[in-house]
């Protein structure tokens, strides 16, 4: 008897097999149980008979029923394995209730490899990460179709249309039945969106709605910065943006009924894409009433102020969700009712809004609150600090066991752990384990210490004809451990883990410029929030073909402390410095010979910046006063400087920074006035090291240095200012944020000037420059800043003219 039985979907896979036995109509045979005595297998080339028998389920000694589902099931199981085709099962002999079977089949070829032709190398690499074809797997129609679908989806996501993929095989090894798959790919054409239209919109114009889509745009001649390609994911985002726009304007019944995307010939021989969306706007809803129930901690008036919604207002659903604390979209820190309760410890607070549409276009909102009890922090733990010692992490924690839970302190802890510089800021995430029954919460901070805390800086610059090429090198050890170093421990290669910083640097030229500096800082002296810093440096400059020789030795000791009033973002620092200048030749306004200065400097700072490298929010306010008293044998002066810096997150990673800075240099009497440390503007900190007799204020677009700095001039000589003003506006975005690389392009406007005396001070009489730049952060090298500025003003008496471009290069963070 011959079996060619199976479901309808297997008919194409099951072929009629020749048999010496007469075929009997199964309908005329009563179902009978048989014992499988033997199974022959034919057609298998690389797999064993036992494997085929096992896959079929027709094991020797098993019992089957015929007619019945056992034989069709065996065919189905072999087919579903994806390894075989042309499957048929025949009865070779029948002895009473014993049956003998033969399985005939054809093995699918196995994959040796595959090739992607006619596309770019980068596209091949991206596709190989997506195509799920593995050597040794069976080559089936399904696996080929899956690969083709992956290729088509890949190109559609990149904006390609009419992608064509042809699949062929190349036999590699007939013995092992191995083949190569070849995909000949024509990516098609990247078509731009030429037309976006809407139907059903009565309250907003097509032009207004196109702007709100944001993610997709029509291609117009003035939009030359980017191609307006159609991508499926962008289209989905655009539809979400449109829905948000309508719900923010009170149309909460808004729906997109249908959409169509198709190609058309927008001009002869040119294909473009047309997008149409059919919408149903519905009525615009207004707020009729907003009531609260169950609030005992905060009065209803406070909650109403936070919700910021009055009777008669257009009902903004997004605003309602944000202010209630239910919004899951992107955005910066905000004050909402949930946060208000969480900052008071009410972690288990819940709000249940009941929104009723009444009278056709009005909304009544009733919010029922369950405040519960305050949650106490039971346990705080962390992991991931493999090198940094636990006490360094622990002293940054604002969440303390036994205290009432405060969400603001959790956010503050995350910020300060990220600012340490030892962990990837994006990886610092708190995990809460609340226990509502006992009103407690455990907090666990996951850290990632893969970010390097040390870096080596190597840079170069040109100091002008009198100096020549400058080479600079610097070692920064930002998680140093002095105690381990003194004990001879941890030299692998540098003792680390205590959160101390050690810097050693040198800058030299072959023509007479040398600078050496070293510094050490302990941020927590004796386990208290008191910082101690010690710094020393030596600078020497001898200009080529000149008798000018300037020398400076300086050392300082500083001590600082974090404050808790007016708030705990404040800190203060007191520094005692000694400077010894030795000036010879070439400077008319500076007396030749040596001059010594002892100064005391006090700085008060409030710093809430969230990231020292690429801030996205917060501000910094800094005020300092430095006094060099008229001690016997020492020069005297006093200085006051102030700085305000604000970072505003506009949208996503786009940040606007505004900075204002002023400085004043005065004297305590008419005798032994120091003319050192006057203000000059221009260049970068790296280039300004050669001008160590002055107080250098960096300003992009101006070269800085001896002959390129903004400075008052007397008798044709730059003498430095006793006052300065500086203004900066910078718009930047963090384009790449990877573990080994951060790329932060920006555009800027810088303006500033130095003034000789108080009567000359004019805060808006400034030298201006605008331009673009990019910051690159590499863990080993540190922060590299490249800027290209266009000067709108020149510097009289120098070769620095308006209307020119200036390239500047610096290593080190601009936000100190």
C-alpha cells in the first residue's frame, strides 16, 4: 500500500512514489492498529537514518493507526523541520498487525555562506548584522524570503523605494550538499517627499499641520541642509506628533482615519512621494470644572496652581498628564503633583482622574487621591565600582537609611555620582524596591566604571615668530589614592580609588619657552566635605632674537567647603598664593627685576550644572575677591570677578548656554602697585599659557597670545585692562554619546573687551566673533575643543583684522 497522505498545505511537498504494491482506497479500509517493525530511509545524504526516523515519530516498535493521522503527522513533522522536501512514506510489507515502511525524501541544501552584491560596503556590513542566515542551516524558500524581507525593510527604513532583490544559488560541495546564496540587490532610489496633504481638517490649515508633523517634511528649494526622505519610523513619529498637537488644543476625539503614501511624477522624468492623511478632528473641549478629593497634605489651592488649568481653558490633555505626573514623554525636570508628594516621602501616592465629557464640548475632571503614609528608606546599596572605593561613592549619596524618602534627593544623588567623573553619567540609574505594606523602600544604584578616570593630553600650537612651535603634555589622574601610593600599593599602573586628583604637566619649545606645573586635591579631607588643594608651577619665556625674559614661580594652598545655606548647591573656597615674577627687557609698563606677591582669595559659588562636560541644565554663579595686601617687600592689588552661566534644555539634546562675566582690578594704595595680572582677552587656555604675566580670559574668534589679544594700548603697546566684560551665547547638541566617544557640535557668539580704567568702562563696547565648533571627548585624551570663528571686529594696533576667520584648538573642559 502507498501512503501519500497529508494536509492540503503539504500537497506541494509530497510526491507520488512508485510502489510494487497495489494501492487500496483508504475509505474502504477500516482503521487498524499496526506495530512498526522496520523503517527504511532513502534520499538522505548528510543526516542519518535514525535522525529521519526520530523526526518523523515513526519509531520502530511504536503503534500507528491506519487509516488515521499518524502517517500524515509524520509527513508534517518532517516538513516542519525545514530540512527536507519531496517527502513520501510507503508501505513495503504487511504481516498481520506488523507493518514495514519506507520514507523517501530529498534533503534541502545546506548553507555554506552568502554574498550581497552591487551595494556599498557599509550597507553590506549593516545588513549582515540583520540577516539571520547561519552556515549549516537548511536553505529553504522561507529562509530566503525572510532574508529578502530583511533587505527590503532595511532599505525602506533608509528612504529607498522600488528595491529589487534577486536570489540565486551557487553549488559549492555536491558531497555535503552545500550551496552559497547570492543576493543581487538594486537598492532603488531615495525619493523625497514632495507633497503632504490633509483631508477632513477644518480648524487648522495644511500649512499649520505640516509644521506640527516635524519628523517628515516637504522638500522645498530653501530646505537644502537635508533630504526630506520618507521613512516608516519617521512617518509613525509624525502621526504621533499630529495626534499630540490636536489633543493639546482640546481635540481629544481626534483620529487619523486613513493615510496613503505613494509615488508620483511631480515633473517630467522625476519621481517624488505624496503623503495624505484623512483626519477626523471632532469638537474642541473646554474645562468646565476641576475638583480634588482625598488631599490632606496639600491644600486644594496648591494643587490647582500646579495643574495650571482654569475654567473655560481649552482642555490640553498633554498638559493635564504632565502636571498630574502621568506623562511618559520626553522633557526636562518639571513640577507636578506626583513629584510634589514624592519629595515629601509619599512614594505610594496615587491619583485617579475621572474625566467626563459633558454638554457636547466641555470636560469635568474629578481627581481622587490616595496619599497613604510616608515611606522610610530602609536600605541603600550600590554596585559596579570596581576601582573606586565604597566610601567615595557613599559620601555622594543624598539618600540615607532611616530618613524619609525624597525623590529630589534621589535625582540629586544620580547627578552627583555622574559628576564625579568615575562613572558613565547615563548609566547611573536608581532602582527602587518599595514595600507598601511596611511603608519602606530600598534604593539600589547601578554604576558603570568602564569610563576612564585618567587621561593623557598631548597638544601643540604656534606661539608666533618669537616663540615657535609649542608642545604640551599633561597627565591627569582623577581618582588618585595618595595613601595607597605612600604604602606602595596599587601601582597597576597608578594607585586609585580615593577620589583624589593629581595633575602633572609640561609645556616647552625649542626656542626658550618652558612651563611646568603640578597639583593635588583631596575633595574630602578627613572624611568631611572639606577640600584641600596644593598647586605649584614654573613658567619661563625667552623670546627669540630679543632680550625679553619673563619668569614666574607660583604656589598655592586652598581649602574649600560645601555649604548648606542658602541651599546645598553653594560652596566656598579660600586660597593662599605666592607669586614671584622676574621680568627682564622689552616691557615699558612693567618694572624690570623681581616682584613678589602674597594674595588671599575667597570664592563663593553656587553650581547646579548637571554635567561638567556637556551640561543640559542648571546654572553656575561665581563671585571671587582676591587681595594682595601691601606687606613689606611685596606688591599689592585687589581683584573682583563674577560669572553667571546658565544652561537651558530647549528640546532633546539641544542646549542653549548663556554666560556673562566681569572683572575689576584695583589697588589698596598708591605705592608698590602690581601691574601683573591685568586682563587680556582672546585665544584658548592652552595658547594663553605663554602670556602668564596677565590674567587671560579666553575668547573664541581671536588668536590670543602676545600680539593677538584684546587689550588697551598705550604708546602702541598692549598693557592689559583693569576691567573686562565678556558675553557668550552657545547652542550645542550632543550628537554622539558613546562610551569611547562623545561628539558635541556647537555654534557660538562671543563678545568681550578689556578697559584701562573705570572711566573707560563701557560694557557693550565689545569685540565680537561668531562661528562653529565641536567638542570631542575621548576617555584617554580628555576633552578636545575645536572652534572656527569669524571676527566681526578687529583689534586696533595689531594685525588682527575684522572679517577674518580664526581656528582655535584647546584641550580641557570649558565648564570648570
